[in-house]
């Protein structure tokens, strides 16, 4: 016989943040206000596909870093040694009017039927700000944009 029913999408949930008020000067990643998504898997064998598009600004020539966490536990991020920043995505800002957009996908196996919350953390290098959805200058000009950030979680049945 032919097996059926495997890999079906059971639920898709999204959080979109258009606000541009979050700012952090922390040199270690901080939880980005509002940029999280909870999901309750229907089976312990389910996989959760976590997808994100994060827009941020930081100082001139400064790098911004994004982390993915299940609760407070790092998942899907790089491994780092020494003083390196652990991240799932990063980008460098070339201008104080630039907004970077980074994307990531990660398949998680939470092995639970209890609610699981996926959180985005962010920081910038040195003394630069990590600014969600806007550039450092945020100049009101037709050459400057603001971004939007999204985290989507999708339950995939085993």
C-alpha cells in the first residue's frame, strides 16, 4: 500500500511587527518586544518550521545579529567560540539610513503537545543600537524606508 498523511501542514501562525520603537544598546542579544509566536503542537512527533524576516538598523558599518530561541533556549543558531556572537542571521549596515532584512528557516522538534513559544532576540556590535524596523537616522525622505518583521510557525505532522 501507499502511505498517506505524512508531512501535512496542520496549522500556520504568524506574528507581524510594524512598530519601530524597539531599540537595544545591549552588546548581548535582548528579546525583541512583540516578536514572538506561540504554537501548541497536536502531537509529540510534529515538526515546527520556524520562518522569520527581521528588519533592523544599527550604526554605520555595524553588524546586527538575530537569534532564534524556543523559550529562552537557543535553537538553530551558529556555534561560537570566544567572544563571537551566536546568531541565526546577521548583516552589516553600510549607511545610517539603511535597513537590513535578514531571513531564516529552521525545523524544530519540540517533542511536546504543550504550548511552545519562539522568540527573536537581537543586538548590534560595539556601542551601536539594534533598531527594529528602522534605520539609525530614520530620516523623513523618499530615499529612506522602514521595515516590517515577521515570525511564522508551521506545524508539520509526522
